[in-house]
C-alpha cells in the first residue's frame, strides 16, 4: 500500500483528536511507513493547527498572483494593441498590459500577425 499525504493527514487528524502527542504519532508513522512518513516538524505543525481548532488539514487557497497570467484575454489584448499600433514595442506592450517583458515577448512570438 502506498502511503499518500491524505492518508497520513487523516491518521494525524484522528490521533490528534485522541490527544496523542506529535512524538507518539511520529513513532507510529515511522513504524508503519518507514521513510515515507512525514517529518516531525510537519506533524507538529499539523497537530498545532488541529489543537487551535482547525478542522481540516487540506491546503487553503493562497493569496497572490495566479500561476499564469497568460490566457486568452491577455493574448487578445496584445493582438488588439498590435493591430492598432503595428510598430508598438514589446516594452510598450508590457507596460500597457501590466505583464513582464518576457511574457509579452513569448506571446508575440507565438501569435501570427
């Protein structure tokens, strides 16, 4: 049986609800999972969160910029700017669209004008 993260999270969740210590949870996980077990720091972090009232160990959405800003809308915006201003530079496109120079360069290399 493969020990996946969700299985270990569930095990830690249940053992924490039974008021077992992080050290005991780690010992049992190492006995069963060997080198696949979570680190002691990870177990301590999860136990702390559960003891503070968190009801799930699943990852919450994180704030910040999306992984990719290249989508159909940004590509269409760049194509529109190029159609309106055929001699516009990559730097101007970058500034106008709020994208990095490299992102705009990649987009312009992949569109047919």
